[in-house]
């Protein structure tokens, strides 16, 4: 049975509406990349050497790192990129000359890189300074969320 011009327009309109609705629904509810559990709260290394108090806002993480042995407290500002949490602490800056008459400033310090999985992070600290003159010490660490209820 032949279809009239009016019916073709109606069918075309219904198909277009269906496709537009489907496209909008897919864009609205499409899954996004997984994100780590919120990092806000107290954390501690499993070896008891470090503690952290963290506050997460989006991908930004701020807080305090505490060296349990020395009691030294250091403010941190890091980021959560997908499942990786990281921050860098510059402990001092020196001036050196690799080429006579051309001094450069060199940062010394360390960074933490940790993969987040729920209430656990595994990663390492990495020291940095003048290449070849300061050893890049790697310290592997497991960090767990501290439960205040215990």
C-alpha cells in the first residue's frame, strides 16, 4: 500500500524524535571514568611512620602530612587524577652552576605517588635534587584509612 507524503513526514518525525531522545539519554547517563573513593579523613602508613589528614574537593586534595617519628607537620596540596593521588613537597632550594657564570636554582624535596583503591593506597615516595649528586631514594608505602571508631 503506497504511503502518502503526510504519513512519510510523520514517520520521519517519529524516527528523528526517537534518535534525538536516544542520543540525549546516552549522553546524560553515560558512565564516566571511575574515580577513587573520597580521600577526606585521617590516613596512616601501615608501618606507622607517617599520618595524613586529607580534605578532598573535586580532584584537589589538601591537608597535612605528619612524620610520626619526628613530629614534623607539613602542609600538602596534591591532586587526585583518576585513581592516582600525588603531591610534591619542596624542602629547600639551592643555587648551583653547571656552567660557570650561569647559576640555576635547584629544588630539593620529595613526592608521593599512590594508587587509590577504596580505603587503601599503595605507592612510593621519591626524593629529588641535583641529578647524580643526590640519591633518588624510593620508599614504598601502603596507606590505609584510619577508623576513629576503634
